[in-house]
C-alpha cells in the first residue's frame, strides 16, 4: 500500500535519541530514511546498555526501525563525493551534531542550498540559536532542568525530580518531525527548501505551558488554589512542586490499593473533578457528601482534600488496582491503574493496536518496541527491524549510480 511519505528521501545524520526518534516516525509513514553512520562503529547507541554481546543494543533498535544504514567517512574526499550525490537526490537532511559541525565538514547551509535548493535541513539543538547557553552540550535530564520540568516535578519537601518520560529527547524529535512535514508542505508552494530547528529546552517548555500559566497566576494572586499547599501551606514567588497533583486544575493523587505493602505499584491515580463529585460520593458510599457545604464545591473541598483521599484509600484497601478501576469507570470517574513496563509490554490491547510490537531482528532475534502512537483510518504503519551497521551501503550506492567496481574502490579507500 502506498504510504503518505513514499518518495521522500531523508538523510539521517542523527544519533542517540532525539534525532532518531524524529526520523523513525517519518520512516514509519513511508519516508526512505538513510541513516549515515561512521564505518566500523556507527551510532553510539548500538553499543550502549547491551543485553546481548555483539548484537545491537535495544537502545538502538527501538529508535531506528524502518531505516537503511549507509556507512560513510565524510572526512575522505571519496566520502564527501558520495554525500554530495546523496544530497542532490534527497529531500531532507536531519542532524543533531554539535554547533558548527556541518560547517566544518564542508556542508554549510549555503553549500547545501547550492547543491540542492529544495533541500530541507532540520536540526536538533540543545538551546535555540543566539541563546546564551547555545554552546552547552545537552542530554535528556539537562533539557528537563533547563526547560522548567524538573523544578516543578516531585514533592515540596524534596529536590527537583527528573521524569522517566523522554521530555527532552523523544519529545523534541516529535516536534522536529512536525517542523519537517510543515517545511515539506511549504516547499510544495514555494519550490524552495529551508532550515528547520527545534531546541530541547523549547520542546520541554512547550510541554510545561500549564506551569508557565501557574507562574503568572501566582504572581498576580500569591497562591494557587489547586495545589496541595493551599490553603494551609505557604507560597513563594515561583511555582512549587505539587507532588501528585494534576496540572490541569483537578485535584488528584496516587492512592494505595490492596497489596501495596509488597507491590510498589499497587496504586491508582484518582482525580476529583467537579462534575464527577456526585458519582464519586456514590461510588464511595458517601452520599451525604453530595450536598454537604463542607464538600459540595471544589473550593470547599480543598482544605479537606487529604482527608478525602484518605477516605478513598480506605475504600481501596480491599481492592486491587484493576478491580478498583473497573468499579470506578462505571461511574465515569477519571482514574487509572499505575501500570508497570511489564504490564504494558504484555497488554493485549496495546499489542492489538500496534502500540507495542514484536519485531524479528537478524542478530537479536525478536524484540519488543513501540509502534506508531498515531493511528490512521486508512493506514497501519508497519514496524520493521533496525538495520545492521552498513547493511544497505551497497544498495544506496548503486541507487546513486555507482558501479560494482566503484563500490569496491570506495571500500578499498575505506570511505564506506
């Protein structure tokens, strides 16, 4: 079946997570993604956190599905020549090198534009151009701190906390994919390529917009009524850490269920929304709370919020997290079990939807990976294994017009 991005050729000069997450998404949707790697070593994640000796690590396989691997030494004249040919025939070049690396390779924006005026050059950066930290090396946790997420995550009596979700890496890759697709649509109208850049700091901040909202509210009124510190705690001049409170303004908390003493994940997240208060009272067997002035409104409930959560935990004491959610969902109460990676990996619904897929690999055997989180009515993206290092070098070179003898010569020159 024809895929939406069939015919779009992408040079993938990215490594580790943010860039590869972007290009993998585009590969799922049909783009021909050619991952350019250093001969002999390739992407550093091929070797990081290995669980099988001499096989690509899961860190690599789970970020490079559906791609081709071309080994190329761009420091050699022969390698530069191959890259120039590839640039002339491609639509997008994606990179997450350090500042100035492409220029030092001899492939500045001006040179790329000269080789291919329709080329879109997409970059992952730590900070935006011109930022006073734009020369700083950025990884996932650095981005979470620089983007405001860490300062607002965790409990008020503890230090800033990093999220396990890849807010700096994969999130930035998703933003860059949107930028690339937008630039491709723009090119259809103008006939010209352009530069697209997304910084990790900006991407994290984009996901923290409700905290930026709260900073402005705090500066205006001096408190945040939906945070657990209100009304008994004190507020400073910055948005505090709110524990497990919901960012949208609905009080919520992680609550113990049956078995929590031995199972560290025997919990549910329970949200108290205004429209759900009456069903909550009915589900808990507390109908008297419905019209009680001390509980009737969100403002009235806030001083008692932890007493309410304690009552809910008492109700949960003889129910597993799954039993509790099965009861509460019938009352249309926002809640969810705290699911572990093991539970998610074996979830039949996620397997059926393609959110979790099992992929055969030439050296690893089968492994689990994430599939497309975006679902379509007329397309189900197929996830194929990540490439072995240099697996498609000959194929890519042949597509550029190199003969078998020329490919042999490139290998002899150690350019590929």
